[in-house]
C-alpha cells in the first residue's frame, strides 16, 4: 500500500506557504492555519505552525506584535517585513519552477 507523503511535502514548503498567507496583510496563527486548511492543505496544528512563525520572525522575514483583546486571550499578529516580501517573491518563483518540473516528469507519456 502506498504511503501518503503529503505531510512530508508540506514540511518542505510550509515556510513559503506561511509567507504567502501573509502577503495580503497581517494575521495571527489560528487564522493562518485556517486559511491553509481552506486551501486544501489539511489542518496545521499549533505545534507545527508556531515554530515556523518563530523561525521566520527570527530570520527577519516576519514582524510580530502582541495585542490584547477585549474578550479572550491576546493574539500575536504577524506581518511580512520587506525582506519577507522579497524572500516570498524569490522562493515562490523557485518553487513554481520546481513544481512545473515535477509536473512535467509525472505527466510525461500520459498525454497524446
């Protein structure tokens, strides 16, 4: 029986997906996770997502701000830095080229 490798594939591209999820503006962890799930990538648990957010912040790709809310716990909002936007552009182009190469290999011989 074939192994489902989607979790491994996701690990390799999760940093880029988080950056892309913040391209339109700031958000917080739960919303980022929800957006990725709605895109068909499955549920990203906090134990996976928050280390990614922390790593991207430490790398200077994200800026974070804690905000108190009137109801419930406060939230840490993340936004792309200029370096984060540049990294998203560069790495996004590289990923799309890689995905095109994978698609070409997987579909070779299946057309025509």
